[in-house]
C-alpha cells in the first residue's frame, strides 16, 4: 500500500510542509514517486516516520535523529539516558528559578521591595554564579544562599582586613594571622568544605571584576588574607624545621598556596567517581601533589617527614584546608602505588 504525502499527513496529524521538509533534509525520503512526481510512502517509510516522531517527543534534534536512524543498529539506550539528564537539568533550573521567585515574593510580602539597582545587582550576581556552578552545586553552596546574618559576618571580616591594610599591618603580624584563620574557617563553612566549590568560587572571583565589586572583596584584600594565612601555617612549621629548611620553605610556600584548591578539587572528584587510586588519572594527581610539595619543601625526604609529622600533630595545620580524612587516605594509597624514583 502506497500513501501520497497528503494522505500520510492526514493520518499522522503532521502537515504536508513538515513532510516536505523531512524529505528535503534527507530525514524521511519517500521510497517512490509517481509518474507525475508525487511522493509515495511505503510501510517502511511509515515505520521510520513513527520512530522519528517518537524521538522528537524525547526532545532530540532532527540532525541527531537522522544520525541515529542511519546507523546500522541504532540503540536508544544512550539517547534516553541523555534525555533523562537533560530533563533533570531543566528540572533543577526550574527549581532554582522557583526558589528565587519565592525569595523575591517574601521580600514583597515583608514590604521590602528592592530598589532597581538592587534588582540589577542581584540578577547580575545570579548570572555570574550560573556561569561557574551547576544548579546542583548552587544548592550545596551556602555562600549562594546568603542570608542577612552571613552577609553581616562577611562585611565585618572584609572591614577588618581593610583596616589592617590601611594601618600597614604586615601579613606576618599576629592580628593579620588571626583574621586570616577566621576568614578561612568562614570560607570553608560557606563552601560546604568542598574544594570543588572553593576552586570554582576562586575562579569566578578572579575572572569577574563585578563579583569583586559586589562582594566587596578586592584582589588586594584576598591576597592579603592568603598571605596572612600562609604566615600562620609557617609559624607552626618553623617549630619542626631547621633554620635552612624553614628559610627555603618561607620563601616559596606563600607563592604556591593558590595551587592547592584546584588539585584538591580534582582529587575529590576522582574519589567521588570511584576511580581506583592506581588508575592513571589518580597517579598523575599524586605526582602533581608530590611535585608541589617539593616546590616549597625541597627534595630531602627527611624534610618531608618533618612536614608530615607537623601535619599529624598540629590540629591548626589541618584547619581550613578542605581535605577530608577519606581524601587523605585516598591520596596516601595513590602515592604508595607510584613507582620508586
């Protein structure tokens, strides 16, 4: 039985124009044409059209459908999995939008209608976060759910840092170190102790001047706090190292601290994915970890042992480092698998 294009359109609920388009792009080419040039569709063509419409209902593009159907043995498993992931992303996006609307609605209910400038700044910040974090990550990022108390706390910390800088207090001063420790504890709390969230937050802050301006944390303040935090760690390591070892470490350690977060983020991702510690990707991270250690501690294993002992015996060295016990154990196993050099 052969169907002309008008008959096929009528039976399927599609338009003739749609069927013509499918023919033009090679997605559904009729098996035959009449002597007068009319398109004629066979049973196999109708079966292919059925599959096309089924895949369209899953949200696939026409190009993807064509590529899939033209394979020798097309499998829908991967397609369906991809569509599930896409639907989950859309659901998460809608859930995030709902939360934002609820928050705005609450403001109106309380009679706190924001000014236009506040609206624009809020929308701009939301867009910034969306570019760097997935909706699932934003759900886990306490800093993104900034309540009034949290904002007040951060403003106070920023004000303290700016005051110390204006007064010319050096990063190795005790007051600067104490501020840095409180700053890092608060930051660890507000990134849920997740180095991946910390790494993305650092990237957003470094790449977006608007974020620095709106959060009130300038690059100068951020660097001052990092240097003071490094000095607080060095003050403890000094008790375990000889004069030569400490001089070497003091010169290099503050300049390499920024390299830890992305490395820890990669390590945690591999751990959460269930990658075995002997896998090449994890072995590479272990090598990078040891190279970073050597960059500020030198190549002497005796010095490395002193640093390891300090880390074990000094709780302050383990504070605000975004390194869980599981990550430590995982890294230790990865290092153990490395070939002896």
